[in-house]
């Protein structure tokens, strides 16, 4: 379905991808420049060279910020336009539904699809255009520079990718069904609200106000409890990833220190490698 609605914006998406890739590439190069400054430029004690490379880092940082900002604005605009078309077509389709189809789908479910569901799709599409390209570039660029700096330290990264993948997979396999439950509970809540607003005069005439308040309160509690359970599952992600990440960082520091001690590695390389290590982990989470 998304292909149909994205197709009119293919050229815009290609331009957005090119701008995003350029900005991300500038960002990826920064730790390598820092390693060069520490390993090569600083030992020469040539202040003009240090200032020159430092200025180059400032230029790359500013360029990455400007390009990423421009790409993010373009991505958000593309997502908004595509979702606007989806929302319009959904509304037109809803107006043509028969009474039987309307009863089967329920009005509250249609309202949720036209509001919260399309907004969720908007966030997904926007995040894909903003973070998807960036995360992929950070991962590929980070892995390349890690192996370029030190293939021995890069082996630690290869070992960590597997537990990282399974940790994320474990969390999401348990969390996604819970979010489906949240959506169903939210549909029920919207239905109760709709019934109360439409039948407010009858409810007051029959003195059913307290009963409806209690019914709404129970449904509201169910939505809250379902959201808490779902978010609790997602909250497991950060500590799991951090344990794996910092275990890997500890391994990099221990092995890197030994390689520096025997003259096979330089200090600047370890600093750059740690930066790439964090970049790669964040890119995996983004993907």
C-alpha cells in the first residue's frame, strides 16, 4: 500500500536520501579525523596543522548538522503528504461502506484507523526516511572504519552483533502483541466515549450517569494497564543493550591497551574505535 502513495514522491525521496547520506558520511568521518590528529598531527607539535585539522572537524560537523537538518525536514514533509493522501482515501472509502460493513468494523475502529493509526503510519514513514538511511550509513561506515583502524578490535564488534540482534528480537517479539492489545482496548474506549456522547440525554434521563462513569473508568484502566505492560517490555531494551555494549567496550579497552603496550596500536585509534563502536550500536537499534 505504501508503494502506491510514495510513488509520486520518488524524486523527492531520492534527493532526501542523497542529502542524508552525505550528511551522515561527514559525521562518520569525524572519529577517523580525530584519530589522525592524535596519532599523526599532535606528535609533530605543529600548531598550524593541529588548527587546520581541528577546523576541518568543525566544518564537517557543521556540514553534517545542516545536511541532516535539511534531510529531516524533507522527510517529514514527504511523510505528511503521503499520509494525507492515505487519510483522504480512507475517509472516502468509509463514506461508501454499507451499514452491515459499518456494524462489522464498528465506528470507533474506523475513527481510530483514521486518526491514531494513520498517525502511527506517519511516524513510521517519517522515521524510516529520517533514521533508516542514517542508521544504515552509520552501520556500514562504522564497520568499515572499525576494520580499517584495527581488524583485531573489530572482531569484538562482530561477536557482539549476534547477542544484540537476539536481544532486540526477544524484546520486540514479546512487545508487539501487547501493543496490538493496547489498540483493541483503545478502540473499546473510543466506542464507550462515542456511545456516551451520542446518548447523553438518555443516560441522564434514566439516571445512568454513575454507571457510565464506572464503565468508562474500567475501560480507561484497561487501556492504561495494557500500555504499562507494553512499555515495560520495551523498557527492557535499553538495559539489555547497555549490558552487551559496555561488555564489548570493556573488551575493546582491555585488548586495545595490550595492543598499545606492545606497539601494535596507537591511543588515537582506540578513541576513534570507541566512537565507532557506539555509533554502530545506536545504528543497530535505529534499524
